[in-house]
C-alpha cells in the first residue's frame, strides 16, 4: 500500500475537519498526517492496545481505529481528541480509507491479481498485460496448495498461513472461503513431487503443533506459466475431493498421485452403476464381509503374492487360497489372475465412489 496515497487522501480531508488526523502502520509509526511534522513519529503503545482492544482505543489525547477487519491490523487511523466527535470522525475516516485501500489492492496488489487468475475472474488476454503492469514474473515455476481447515480455531486460517509465508513477493496466500486457503508457492523447476509433498506435510504439522488445527491439503502439478494457475487450482480442488473418497486416511493428497481414482470421480453415476451390474451378479459385491474385503485389500497391497499376503495376515497359505476361491465363486472373478484383479479393484473403487455420492430426491 502506498503511503503517498494515504497522505493524499488525508490532505484532501484536512479542510473538512478541525482535528488532527492521520494513519499509522502496524509498527505504530505515523505514515500520513494532516500535520506533516508528525510523520515518522513512533507510537508502539498503540499497536499493543489495538491488538488487545480490537476496534478502538484512546491514548494520549488521540482516538484510534484500525482500517478494515481482522485480528491483526496493517493500518489504523487516528483523530485528535477522545470525545464522541473524535470517535465518529475516526469511524468515518477508517471506513473511507478501508474502501480506498481495497480498490488500490484490487488494482495493484499481486495477491488480488493471483486470486482473480485462479478464480477465472480475469480474461486470459488481460493476464499478461496486468502482469507486466505489476512487474510480475509470469514464467516462474509455481505449485498450488489448497489448505482446507477443519474445526474451529482461535485465529483466522488466512492469518495462520500468512504468518508462515510472509514474503508477499514470492509466496501468495489467498482466502477463497471461510475455511479454505490457497497458497501459491514458487518452486525450483527441478523440484519433484516428493519434495512438494514434504513441504505440504511441514505446513500441516506446523498448523497442528502451533495452532492445534487439523487440515487437509490438495496439491496441484507444477506449472511454469501464470495463465496455468487456474488449472492448477482446479487440480488441487480435485485432489481434495478425490482424496475424501478414495484416500480417507491421508491428509496430503497430490493430483499427480490420484491414479485411476481421478478417472472414476469424473464418470457419471449412471455409467458407474451399469459397470457394477455388468461385472457382478446382483448383490454379489454386498455379500462380501469385512474380513473378506480386508483380505482382498492386503492381497492387492502385496502385488497379488499369495505367500506374502498370508504372511502379512498371519494365516496359512491354504486359508488364503480358500478365501480367494470363495470370492471367485461369489463374484466370478479369480483375483489371482491380473485382469480379474484389475476389474475387481476398479469395481471396489466405483462402489466406494457411488457410496460417497449424496442421494438426490
């Protein structure tokens, strides 16, 4: 935010009031004032009082109000006097400068620029024009993290992530919902998926240990052009949604690792129902008990290896063979054959997908 813009507005308002008016930044330093000699004054006590009181404070003959809303203020206005007139003047000044700041940010702030891109609120032809105007590096490698917060928190989700990534020139923190935060982070073009997942894991662990909040993080592919950020954001959204269906035990889900689950998630439910009817006899998949399904899952995890699966399940090899044979009789699929195993695996995922879909009346 330009201090000169604040000073320009304060200067225009000087004739409308007989009070001394101005603006301080988050450090408590006067950055704009109707009395030019006061610019540069330090008022650290105001910062502490506003952090505690929130909406307004009266100190040393001045009334202060933060500009905008939020636990942590960036700027606050002040008006000389501690009477009702000072309060009303401070309130009007705060509202006016907040609106001016929002318009300024919308036009010149890089985070607002990124937000408009990922939400498709800017024409593709305007992206490069605006990027050049903001001196934005349009061909840097970036990845999008969609951080979904669960449960109530004492601190705003946006402020938690912003505190972790305060560099607004390289990492962009954007609020896209009450509990959804987007982190657009610059990465090296040599950064691989594992490094990015480790980074996401660090974010989740920090939020858990320092702020006691649980999150799920969807990770996009790495894009090297700013116009592809909208696609990357959609990938992160898909990662979260598909993860809720097929990887419920994970809180870090990468779009690149969704595999066949991503394809199933995009299929119409009617097509999925037809597939299940064709693969299984009516009711056959429902007849498989929990123990049998756990056996199947372990069999898949061990690459269809009977000996290794029986060892992991602590059962005799013949017992496992008996269970597999039972499945063959019920479903007509012999899981020891690769093609049958693939069909069964996909069918289980399709069934899980249909179960996760809300019933429409």
